[in-house]
C-alpha cells in the first residue's frame, strides 16, 4: 500500500517538519495551507506510538482499544471516539466491529438512523488514508441532531480500506461543542498515526493467539485466527488457512465458512472451537488425528502405554485386570491402523508431549 496516510511532502528544516496538505473536506481548512510541526510534537508522536505498541503486547483484546485511545488522547486532544471496521454496501457502511470511547452504546443506533446524512462517508471514500474534518453544527440536519444529542461539536475522521477483506477501518475523534476545534496539526498527526494503530490491532490479536495457545492442553496440530461475528477473517496464525482448506478446499475468503462461527464443530478433517472475545471471535482449528477415534478409556491406556508403562503397571493404576489392558491395546492398534509399538509411539507423541511435558 502506498504511503497515502502520510503527508504528501515532508522535509526537515531547523528542527521542524514542513508539510503541504491536500484539500480535504469542505471547510476552511481545505485551502491547501502549509503548516510546520515542531520537534517537540514529533517527539510526542514517537513516544505515543511506542506506548501504543507496548499496549498491543500487554493488553487483552477487550482492553486494547480503550487503552490505545487513552494514549492517543495525550497526543491529540479529543473527548470521545469511535473506532471500528465496516463494509461498504451500496455506498453505505455496514458495521462489523465497533469500539466506543466515552460514548454510550445507543450512539451507534442513533448514528444508524442518520447515516444517509453523514457527509463523512463520501469525504472518506474520496480521500482514503487522509483525515477529514467536519463540524456537525454546519453539515447536515442529521449530523446536527446527532451532535446535539451526544454533545459533539466538530470531529476528524480517517478511514483505511483493507483490500483483502474488502472492509474499511475507521477512527473518528470528537470534541464537545464547548471545546476548541481541531486544527491542521491534529489532522496530520491522525494521518500518520492510523497505520500504526491498525498495525497495533493486528499485533494485539496475535498476542491473544500466543496467550490463548498457552492455555490449551493440546497445542499441536492446531492454528488460531480472529474473525468478526459476520465471519470475516481479520488475522490468522501461519498454517490456519492450509488447515482450513483441508476441510473446505473451495474456500476463497475473506468470509470464513459458517461452521467456524459455531461454538464447536467436528468435520472430516478438522475440529473447530470458537470463543467470543469482546465483539470478535477467536477460532481454534485443530487437525483431526486417528487418536481422536479412541474412547476415553482407550486414551488413558494408550497414553500410559506410550509413556513406557507395562500392562501390569497400567492395570494397577487403572484398577483393571492385565487382560483388560491387553484387550484395549489390541483395539487401539486396530483403530490407529498400526502393527508395532514404534508406529504407535509416533502417533501418540504429540498428545504425549502435551499431557506429560
């Protein structure tokens, strides 16, 4: 992707950066003025981005957006925010995920009722990756009503299209009607910050994979991914798509098969477990093994036998007769399709390392 989110011309001069803005929006700020950003502001920007990257590593998915916006507010003053991802259907956004900051949950319903009057949509489509400015009091009747209902004066908004998923990431920062208006520096900073914010979201999701993987008993032959509640894939571990294609060879994305949004699903080649994480879904896809065909008692016997226990030792531990253990071993070999202990141990090794690390 080209650096559309960055100012069109940047050069250093006497510890400042001079930037020429392209015309955006329909306000007085669209006269293409030149503005400078001080070294102090640039340092603050760098520190804020570093802190947001750290938060991406440390926060849960549920907490990250709020924590990141708290940090962003130290760089760009704002009172409220809406950070989300949408699909454009017939020119209008359809929400896939939303994170509200200092706004009530009914804000989204109120916005839905006036979205056809939201001039921001067309401005963002015309200038993807560039921040637009809107004064809700002087735009459309719908935005004026929304502003009065939620104490919004002016706001700045940026959107970044995601070509793989056909979705759009967007962030809107609001100021109250009593606050001073956003300026060009605010817009430039949001231009530069948005790609970093999107990257931090991906980092945070990957970190969720790592932490969740550590809680799973069976960590081998599986891969994790995050999708929204409509099933659109956001990010995935290496191997997830390869594993998915063994069960759904005709899948082309970006929307995952419907079965992957169910709490659990067992197919011919894979098993799926899906857990809600905030307004997203964590999908755990595991390759099925011949070991999955064993009964619970056979699994108990197989694990002990693979770990080196004798028939007699297994019988004593499970309080059954040695002949019963011998019968289970014969059944296990038949189900696994093996004839010798070497092949049996090879099949059992991944499960054995999980149970007896």
